[in-house]
C-alpha cells in the first residue's frame, strides 16, 4: 500500500475528497431550496399575492410623481423619476405620489469666533400615495435624512458643499420612499388602470 507524506493512503484521501464534495453539493442544494421554502421573494420582481401575480416594478412605473417647486424638491422629483419611471412619465397612471418636504439646518463645531464649521442638513419627506382614479389615499409615511457638509472660508466652496449635500439627501430620500412603496405594492391589490384624460 502506498502512503503519502502526510501518512494517509491515497485511496483514503480520495474517499475523503469524494465525501467532502458530496457534503458541499448537498449544502448548495439546500441553500438554493431554502428561499423558496421560507417564502422569500425578490422585492422588485413578480410576487404572488393570493391568486394574483403582481409585478412590483410595473406597479412602481405606474406612479405619477407630483413635482415640488423648491430646489431640494426638484432634486427629489428627479431622483424618484429615475427610480420609479425610468421609461418616462406614465400616460395612464394608477397612482399619484405627493411629497411635502420640511428642511432645517443644524450648525455644530463652533470655533472661538463663534463661526460654525460643520452644518447638518435635516430633511423630512412626508409622502402620500393616492389612487389616480378617485384620489383615495392608500399609503402615507415619513422618511428622514441627515447629511453633513463643511462650511469653508470660501463662500463658493461652501455653496458647492451645500448643494452636494442636498443632492445626496434627495437620493437617500428617493431610495427610502421607493423601498416603502415597493413593500406596499407587493402586498396591495392592483387597482384598475385610470381612464386617460381627454
């Protein structure tokens, strides 16, 4: 019988390799079956809701977003359009989304001359989802974000830093609102399409 440097026969080492491969294959198969067994489903894919299959992304694309007038509101509108309506504004929306923003700033890290060197932009977004045909509200909630930026001696640099913080805040708010809308639409009954406006 031939022995390796480790002291194990070749036949025994081969058997151990076959056994390890079989265990690994079994674990892989179990991991693939586990999501189906525990009710896991992709958030933005097709979800079975009772007897009805709901395509969450199609439902998100059927939401018309009402634009807001201020700078951060417009940035939030653009970010939501990218996430909800990547193919363009729906011609016959099923839902209408309205958002009200409350903005404030918090200044920290005061220098000896009482000049703030760090500012936090606090934004609260109150969102309301309504059925387009009838305007019945089906979902409402609040998403908040807190984004910091530095105040610099150069006024233009400080303005650029603030605008960057506003863009990041709008993107974070859009992600939070999209996630909450998707969770609702994955479980909600699909309303009939709204009648096209004359």
